[in-house]
C-alpha cells in the first residue's frame, strides 16, 4: 500500500494565512492610531475641568468672567499639562486646551462658557484639532 499523505500545512496555505494577517493588520493599525489620538484629546478635556470650575466660581462670585489663570488663582497655563497636553489657559469665558505632539503639535480645543439663568453652560466652539480626533461634543 502506498502511503503518500502529508502532515501539516503546505507552503501555499501558510502564504494565504500570512496574507490574511497582513490585510487585517493594515485595517486595524490606522483604527488603533485614531483611537489613541482620541484618548489623548480626552485627557485635555479632563484636565480642563479644574479651569471650568474656577471660571464658574469666579462668575458666580463677581458676575464676570476671569481674564486669565491668575485671576482665579490656578497655576499658569503651561504648568497645567499632561502626557498629551501642553497647557490649559483661561481667556475670559474660554478654556483653551493646547496639545503636544501626541495629538498634533500646537493643536487646540476651545471650550466656551455661557451663562443662562445663573447656570454656566459649556460648548466646544473652536480649535484646530482634526475632526476625527474630537469627541462627539466638539464635532
């Protein structure tokens, strides 16, 4: 009896598997990069919460928006930073978040305060962070 059966994978089968893995990684890698950029942008919004509270406190006490970080007694803009955030600056009714190279060097998101009926409402108004990296509230 002739036994000519092979065991294991043939070269063609291995090449097909490698091609499939390559195609899947070509799709997954850009999606993962965009996900990490969005996570870095979210860090800036989280760091901005302290400035937002300081603006709201100043407005409720004095009835006006503060001129800068010093007016509300928080650290200067460049001292409020993180892994992807260069600075958090207050400019009257705005909180300006500036990012470093982990997002896009010098890219910004601006949060605008508006008062209605004694409450402060925050909207994402301007900035030059690419739309694909912005959170849904800023698109």
